[in-house]
C-alpha cells in the first residue's frame, strides 16, 4: 500500500468524520472506504454509459463479474444492454450454432 498526501476540504473531512464515528473505524480506514465507494460509482457510471464492459469493470474493481454485478445492482445500475442488443446477440449466437452443426 502506498502513502499519499492530499489536501481535503472541511466538508470532505466532515464526511470522513461521520463515517469514522458511525462505523467506529480509524480515520484512514474511513478515507479509504469513501475513496473506494467513489471509485465504484465512477466505474459503475462508465459501465452504465457503455464505456466499459462488465469484464473491464470487474478488472478495474478487482472483483469477479458476479461481485461486480452485485455492486452495480446495489447502486441501481441494471446493465448497459437494451432489448435490441440482447436480440442481436441471440440471433448471432443462433447463427453461429447453425454453422457448426
């Protein structure tokens, strides 16, 4: 783990203090927790916008794809595919299966 020095505004320190008190954890742990939540949200938004695949998101978050889906579902992110994408993929899959039979 690396050590970094950053300047934090008063309102952000208030957020850190709140997490620290509510969860009864050390200040550094509260900071890491908030940074992690922010990163998960950032990656989730990129996934929702279709700028990242589920595999890429999982890799960035250092989780497996199932865990990543759970994180995103907790955030209200259901996926980045619409019905047309699913139908296209199913048709393509069915076409590929016919070629190999």
